[in-house]
């Protein structure tokens, strides 16, 4: 079988990529960044190549705020935190899913990142308060993790606020800054990961005046298609919010 090779990305495609990113994501990528990502993805995906470039540009832009802490902490410490802490592991998986074009999985993994991140950060904080020596910390942290394993997300948020790890209301404040607006962050995460189609249809209709689907075979199919309309957009906004929460938990600001 002959090897499939993509032609050099044309100028018109670059222009269209810049327009899409600017319109949907609020920043204008440089041509050099588009060429770099084009080279990186070249020959990996014969289909939807420009679409995958857009996704890579979006993830790279979201990464920037977190990566600025590398300069203040140093590369070794930053990489240690990134590789060791649970919420960054799930954020990495969420990023991989978004790049691969699976936005529903991105939302689910962001939900996991927030919950697991709060649980681990709480366990570390509580363990430090009860430890006399550094050598005792790993075992003490494990015990606290086990004690927190049955805590729901709402309980973890309240406990984290009480321990001054993240301020009360910060998580909802972060979510409201994005296009999710009046919807609570936890509700969005829960409804999308549980596939609540009826809620998702209402969510889309609250934001789009015209939600008619041309060509739908019946009303049920139309509703199912409507429920998927905002999944990609929601994935980006949830991803941004989850990054900010992770930044507060381990770098102290956002």
C-alpha cells in the first residue's frame, strides 16, 4: 500500500484556521505556530488535518498560563508536580481526548481531575499538619486519602475551603467566567458525563435561538443531535476552568 502524504498546507487553509480560532476561541495564532503544528501532525492524519491543527492550537494556548510557573519553580520541580499529582495526570488525558476529537471524554476527565485533585491536595494538607517529620508524609497522606475516598465532590469543595486550599465559591466563580455563564460548574460536569440528553437540549436552546436540525428523521433524533451541538464548546470551557482550579491547588494562583 502506497504511503499517504499530505501536500504542503496552502495559504488559504492557514487563513481559514486563523479565522476559526479567532472567532471561536478568542486568540489569533501566528503562522509560525500553524506551520509548526502542521509539521508535527503531518502524515499522522490524512483526514480532518486542519481541524486537528485547530485543536492543537487551542490546547497549546490553554497550556501557556500553567507553563509560566516553570520559570519561577524551575523545570525539575514543575515536572515533578506535573508527573506526580493526580489532577495533572487526568488533565493530560483530557487534553489527549480533546486533541483526538472526543470532547465528551474531555469533560468527563476534567470532572475526574477536579475531584481527584481536591482529594489529593486535601490529603497532603491534612497529613502535613499531623506529621513531625518529612519521612512520615507519604504514609500519612495515604491514610488521609483513604479517609477521604467516600467524600463527594461537594463535600471536598467545602472541606478544601475550610482548610483554605481554595476559597469558598472559587470553583463556581471560575466556571462562570467562561461561556458557561449562569450554569453551575458541578451541574454542567455531572449532566454531561451522565449523558442527560434532556438537560443538554435545554442547555443548548437557552443559548441558541434557532436549534432546528435540517434532515432529522424524527423528533427524537433531532433532540439527540441538538444535545451534541455544544459539546465541543463546553469541552474547551471546562478544560480552561479545570486548568485554573489545578493552578490554584498547586501553584497558589490563577
